[in-house]
């Protein structure tokens, strides 16, 4: 089952990554809203100078920092990774495969059945 990106209206154009794409700097400014660089830094554990560089477009954080910012503002980390250029919208839309029952051992299946039976009591 694939998860839809939960972006603000108009934030992620289709296709993202074409000419005129939104930049990481625009994403940070949009997500942070009226928060100061200091407030963003406190929420994300990054330095104020790093936040300033990101908001001004001088640098892009590493993927872990991108995810941290998204989570600090209750955003989907995938949309942040797209905005930072680490993923394309096409890559993000690839549905995740669900494991088949054949992927589990008999013991794992039996334990899961017992767990569910105990939870139903």
C-alpha cells in the first residue's frame, strides 16, 4: 500500500523536479512559517547558522537533518526529501511491497495467531 504525500495545497507540483521546482529553501521557509531561525534550530537540534544557510538557499542539509526538520513540523519526511533533492516524486510514488504470508516461517505465523487470540480475550 503506498502512502500519499501530505503536502500543503500547491506545494509539490507535478512532476516535482522539473523546471521551476520549489527549492529546499522555499520548503524550509514554508514549513517553518513565522518561526525564527532560533525557533527552528531549537525544534530541530540544528544550529541557527545552518538554518540561516538553508533558508537562504546556500546549502542543503544531509538526509537525516531533512527528515528531522520534517518531523519537527509534523510533515511527511518523504516530501522533505523530495524538496531537498534526495528523492524524485517518481521515486517516492513507488508503492511499497507488502510481505506475503509465504515470507514468514510457520513458527512466526503461529506466534502471531496466538498473539491475536490473546489480544481478543
